[in-house]
C-alpha cells in the first residue's frame, strides 16, 4: 500500500515532468534543438501565475496568465534570438537557449526577489480511494494538465496550423516547397511551447515553493522524459513523464529524497546507451 | 591593493586552468562539455579532504587530478557515442549529480554546511608572502599546462583531434579510433579542472556544494567564447576579461547604491546570459566552424 501511494503521488508529479517534456519535444521536433530555457520558462510561468492569482484570486486566471506570459516571452526570444540562428548549428542554439535561461532567471530574481513564495491554496482533506489518499488539489491539477494536453493535441491534430507544424517537423524542406510558411509555424510553436511550459511551472509551483531557481532543477527530469519518450513524440513525452515521476517516487525510500534528479540522470544515460541517438534513432518530428 | 591584485590574479589563473581544459576539449576536439564544474568540484573536495586528513599538499593535488580524470573516463565512455547535443545535456547532468552527491553525502562532505578550515598553501610563510608564493605556484602550473596544450595541439595527436572536430567520419575512415582520442582529451581536461579545484579549495579555505553550480561552467564557456575558441591565448585573454567582469560588477555596487548582494548575483547571471547570446549571434567565429589557427 505504501508503494502504491508513492506510485500514485509519482504519477501526479509525473504530470508536471510530462508537460515540461512536451514543451521540450515540441521545440526539438520543429525547431530542432534542445531548449535549455524550458526550466526557467517554467519559473516564469509560476511567477506569472502567482501574480495573476494574487490579482484575481482565481486559479483559472492564474493558469491563463502563466500560459500567456510564458508563451509571449518565448515568442519574443524566438524573434530576437533563435530566428537569427536558424541556419546555424544545434550547439549555437543550445548555447543561446542557456543564455535566455540565465536572462530569464536574472529578470525574475530582480523583479520578484529571492525569497520563497507559495500559492495560497486552501487546505483540504484528502479523498480516500480504498486506502489511497489523494489530495483534491492533485486531482484539480491533473484536470488542468488534462485540459492542457487536450488543447495541445487538438491544436496539433485538428487545426490547419497544427498540420503545418507536424509537416515542418516531418520534413522542413518538403513543407516549404508545399507552400507552408515556416515563420507562421514558428510563431505558433513558440506560443504553444511557452504556454505548456508556463502551465507546467504553475503546477510545480503549486506543489512546492517558488524560487527563481526552481524551474532549472526540473530541466534534467524533463530532458530525460523527452528522450525516454522518443524525441519529437508528444504522446511519448507525456507518458515518459508519468513513468519517470512514478519511478522517482517509488525509489525514494531506497535512495533518499535528494537523489531524485540523479535517478532521472541515470535513466537518461541508460536510455541513451541503448539508443545513442534517442529512442527513435533520428529526429522524426511531431507525429 | 597589492594583496587585492594578487588575490584576483590567483582566481584569474584558476579560471585560466579551467579554460585551458575546455579549450582542449571543445576548442580543439569539439566536445561540448557542459559539466566542467563537476570535475572542478571533485578536485576541490578530493584535495581538501586528503589534506585535512593529514596528506601532504602534493598528494592532495595529485589525488584531485587523478580522481577528476578518473571521473571523466566513464562519462566519456558512455556519452561519446551520443550526438553533440545529447553529450552536452549528459555532461550538464553529470555536474548536477556531482553537486547532489556533495550535498547528500554528509558523512564525507558535511553537506550544505561545507568544509571549513582547509589548509592554505605556504601558510608557514605568513599572509602576504604566502599569497605571493601561491600565486607563483599556480602561475607556474598554468604555464606548464598552457605549454602542454600547445605541444598537444602541434603534435600528431593534435592533428587527429582537430580532424575529429572537423570531420569525425573522415577520421574514422582513415582507420583511427575517434572515441579513444576523445576519452583521452576528456580525461586530461578534467584532470586540469581537478587541479584548478584543488588550488581553489586551498586558496578559499572553505568549500560548499553551492560553489559548484552550472553557472561556473558557463563562466568558463563565456571566457573561451570571448577569448576565441581553440586558442591557448584565447583562454588566457578570455579569463582575464571574465575576471574584470566578475570583479567589476562588485564595483558597480559601490557606485550604484541600493543594489543588494542577491540582486547583484541576479545581475551577474543575466549579464552572462546576455553575453553568451550576443557572442553566439554576432561573434560566432570563435564558436562555430571557422576555428582560427593558433
């Protein structure tokens, strides 16, 4: 029962990792580089949500604030930085994304200070499901994650811009000669990847305490899930996030709380050892 | 004032040592090591613990180089098969895991409290003279390291690693074994970082895991990108600019009142980020492709 409880808790944690991994995998599939600014984008989302929540008292407004602010900031990052590096090596983009991550963290540190901030979440009694204790907050957040996922997959698979995004992910040159304008696709990509990261950040912030560094700490688990799920596969990213979250929680009694990130790292190494180019051998894009 | 300059000189030389390792790994061989600070940390803790337990300094320093080098070996082994960007993420992850281990294994490292009272080099000579002797020692080590890397670069080994950087498949087609060379380069660069760590521990005399955050790695990256990637002189000049940047931001606080220590830390991180972005966009020669000759 103890382990079942940990497993379930892990699944809820995994939702956050899965959303962060989804943001990474979208960027990797379409813009073709590992976006190291994902973690600090989550931090931005958390602070935006805090501000929106304080102003409105509504968690829905907070979520919209997180998604909107993070999406817009990443779009600005694309316009001012990533677009200029479009024809350069992956490493140039990776280094630039680390630069963006640092700038974001610095701006948040100056703007909101380095103290710990928390969401004012009402205390509530956990539900009991045959001995499993589940917090209402966890269920609400699972709902938020689910709505986010439905929105993302709906956009990717049901709309014209989503089809274009998948086409660019699949074969950029072919997409271009088919008359798809990459600029529009990139705008949609960065808004979407930012919104997803922002919501992941808000969820992480509601479960823990918000500091200017806390999103960065999620970067390794998120990359691990993105790689584990097969880079460029949105469904894989989310599933891998859930698996990783559960594995981290269940292993905690054995290795201790602090080694969570080390576990993510070891899993990443193990996956990459078996498939050195990622699970799917090459970047196959969003499918 | 002189003491201050010598102190800055020592720290600058520590960064030169770190930059030289990265110059060998990235500048010459093209290995994107985002985990340099991990080897720096291993060196610092190894030497500090050895010397605190009664070992002579030379054993501490040798242990630092050895353990940092040995730590690089499995990392190299597992990650050399990876694509560039995965290699970068794996090395970044490695350095974070080192920091977690340093934080968690309190029996060895005293966790977040850190290890105080690490003996200084030449403490018998007294303050100013001891500091000067420390400076002379690290200068000598740095000169030897720089000379070694120049020698490596001009040797047949150097031609192979540069060929690996430029076209790994071609090197493989010639019957050479790129992974073997890459691992050697990783181990040597890590050992240099380990020595830098030992100097740091015995100079600062107090180490905590918090000193070994990824930002330090990116300070070194900033130094070699600014100085010119793949050049020994670039590592030196870049480290000097970095030092001016780090120390200069301290004076900003004196000129502009009301900036707190934590705000200054944020401003520094932001400036590092901004410089990385600007150099990548506007001065890419150092970083991408067009490696200038020594």
